[in-house]
């Protein structure tokens, strides 16, 4: 039949496109790959995957047009595998940009146990930054 290889993309409904774009570009290093203003769809490259930003006031797929609010979401978090994962440098980089981060902990992911931490984007989406597996 078929085998899933990886996550292709995810779509985030956002209140402020400019704020979300700056966060994903300036903090996480994503590059704008494709813009379709007539649909209100902005696709950013995240490694081999895409993170799509879709303003809530756009007509496309108006179902599910709400944005994340505390305890009012259908996505708990998404995880981005980062390399290299130097906890001190990552935390320092985030702190300089006034981004709060959780403590680094060992968590299980697609490649096994490894270090990770959590941050939130300006729209209150929870993001896990995950390093390579231990050992």
C-alpha cells in the first residue's frame, strides 16, 4: 500500500501574518518559499518540511478558522528536529530575543531519546525543538 516517510507540512491559522513570519524567519530560520496572497497562504521551508501560515481572516477553508488560545486548541504541539542541538547556545539565543524556553529534558521522538525544549510562537502554538538521539 504505502509507507509514511515524514510530515510534509502543517498549516497554522494566525492572527498576525507579519508577526508569525518574523518569528519563523528570524527565530527558527525558516525561509519563505512560496506566497499565494490571493489564497492567503504563505509557505515557509522548515528543513524537508513546510510550515504554512494562513491568516484567520482569509476565505480559504474557513472551517477551523479559530486560533490557539490557552487550553482551546486541537494541536498540542509540533516538533522540529534541529541540528546541532547545543542547549546552552540555543537557550542563550532565545533569551536574547525574549523567547521563554522550558528546561531541556530527554524526550522520545521519531529517532529515539534525545534532548528537547519547548517554546511558544507569537500565536501561542507550542513548539518542541528536538536534538539528535543520544548515543
